[in-house]
C-alpha cells in the first residue's frame, strides 16, 4: 500500500481508556459517513485509508446470491446468516445444516474450515460429547452456504473460493460497483474467501447505497433492500447473544443494520437517515471499534447513549474480577 493509504496513517484519537483519573490507552482510527449520492457527510481521520473490510462487507458478498435470483426463496433468517459472523450456537449451526440439506448438500461441501464455536453452550456440548467442531460452527458458515447456493445456480464447480470462480467474479463485480472503484487487490480471510480491499470512503458509500435502496428499484437495489431488511429482522442470526451487532440492532429496532469485521472494522446501514457508515480502528482492537461505533450512533441519534447495550461498550463502568469499578472507556476529545 502507498504510505498515504496505509490504515494507520492519518488516524485520529477516537477512544480513551481511563483508570484512576489517568488515560491508560488511546485508540486512533478513521470513520466516514456517506449519503446516498456517495458524498461524504462527515469524516474523521483519513477517508482514503485503504483497508480490508473483512466480515464488515458480508452483505456485499451476499449481493449476487440475491440479485441473481438464486436466493429468491430464502427467509430473513437465512439471508441474515449469509451476512453473519455468528456465534456457532445451536441456533446458527442447525439453520445452516438445514439450508444445506435443502440443497441436497452437507457440511463437507463448505470450504470455510472448522472453528471452535464462540457460543459457550455449544462449546460445552461438544466437550461433553467428546466431539470436534465442524465447518458448520465456523462463524462464516452462513456466508459459505450462500456461496454454495449461488455456485449451484450458476452451474459452476465446487471450489467456489477460487478467485476466478464465477461466484467470486460476481462478488468482485458487485463489490466494485457498490464501493464505486476497482479494488486494488485482495487478501485471504479467516474463512479462506477472498477479501477485496477498498477505501473507508468506498465502504461507507456502499453502506449508504444499502441505506437508500428501494424495493421497487432494479435487481441490485431490490437485493440491497432485501438484505438490509433481513439483517434488521433477524439480529440474532447476524452475530449472537452478547455480541455488539445483535444487541445494538435490538436496541435500535428498524433503525440500523450493523456488521463487524476482524481487525476492528465496523459498518452501519442507516435507512431512516439515508446514510452509510464505515470505521476502522488502526490498532485492530475490537473493544475500541465497538465503543467508536456507539459514539457515532449516539451522535446520529440512532441509539441512546444510556441504553445498556450502548453504555456497556462506551461510558459504562469497567469492572475487575471482583466486581470493582476500575475504569471507563470514553470518546476522545473532538470525537465525534
């Protein structure tokens, strides 16, 4: 990456950790808010910072599934799973297994790799049964079920993660159209899928396109509106209990669709405002990304800062193992 495009260059302080009256840590980053025309409404840091959006762009990766017609019969829960980084709870695992079974396929047809579930109940069940996690537990298994379904619709081969496979060609085409620029390249994500690089501005532009998409528009617009609605209708499928995406969408029902990505990326679709948001914490710390997201959502009036789902991530007491208050995360001066 060119120096001026590096994710750490031009980052501004966003979140501070305070302990005993002193600033202990500072997290810097970038954030961009765009409107439906692609214009930047507000920005902090470097709007042109080039990043891998990681899982924060899963709704973009799901676009070809819906606009092609391959996913026409899918439920809100299934489409939310196609956009999800889920917990691997029984709720998620069973839903992906049923989806694949309906296609006459199974876990072996996925290419995401096995992952220990983040959900404690499912993890404990596996331990008691002396069973090993499988690909259904992978947080990206819903996205991959969507890839498999699209591959079948396109009558393409089973290696749907190859960069020249029709599935990934369709994903890249949609990604570049909605972000507004050719991607300069890609990296391989944790689930082995290609992850196309873009600027923060491009990612925010894409989210704004989702925000203003109409159900009576063209196929791409309709697909965007359908995915946006599915995410908001089934927040438990997008992440899981205790997770920021799920809790914050529940705290602002119908007002925002949220998606986290590894290395402290976050996106938000704000249909009532007609805006899209993208943020990246330069040091890759998830707690800071969640806190910055809450600060921005509260700034925009999407969520109350005092709501438990918000204050748990910004402003509320940080407690140690004895339950003693030891610090707080705060927005840095000037942000937002």
